């Protein structure tokens, strides 16, 4: 919860810190005479496990947020954004949604630079005026 609006580095740092503290506490309490060694093992184990959990949680949130942004952007017509409020035109025409495709660009080396693989979005068909979308209510 503490890393909800955070970068990946901050999420990992919070996760590792919480895990290390919890692991050290558990290791120390269950140690007996080998408390220093058990405390260190618990701290390292807790930090590793919590870092991994933080990584996957953060990536899941990023993926969900990207999907919401993409769905909102590419479905403006469904959300009645294609004709602004108060635009004042009274015909039965509207604006179509653009057609968009994605393309994966593989990882490559350009001189001394490493360019990681990434996805790009291409507008393949622009928006158009579309007749017959129905008369819109004036606000």
C-alpha cells in the first residue's frame, strides 16, 4: 500500500526494508544461542522475498494502469468525448475513433547505446466525420 503511486525503485526499497526488518525480527526471536547468524539469515531472506513480491505487485499495477489509459484513450467515442460539450453543432454527425495498431520493436544495439525492446502504437486510420451517429443532446 505504501508504494501505490511510486516508482519501481521506491517499491523495491520499501519492500526490501519491510522484509529485512521483519525477517531479522523473526530470525532473532527463533534463534536461541545463534542469534546473530539467524538474525542475518532472516533479514536477507525477508528482504529477498519482500523485494520479489514488491516487484510483481508494482508491475501488476503498472500493467493495469496502462490498460486503463489505453482503453480510455482509444474509446473516447464510447465515453461521449468525440463531440465536446457546448460545441454547438446540431447535425447528426460525429467523429469516428482512430484505428490503432501496435508494433513490437526488438532490443538492438546502436553504436554505444542499447535500446531495449518496446512497443509502439501506430495510428493507421485517422478520425473522420461520420454521418448518422444520431442527434446529440445540447447541454
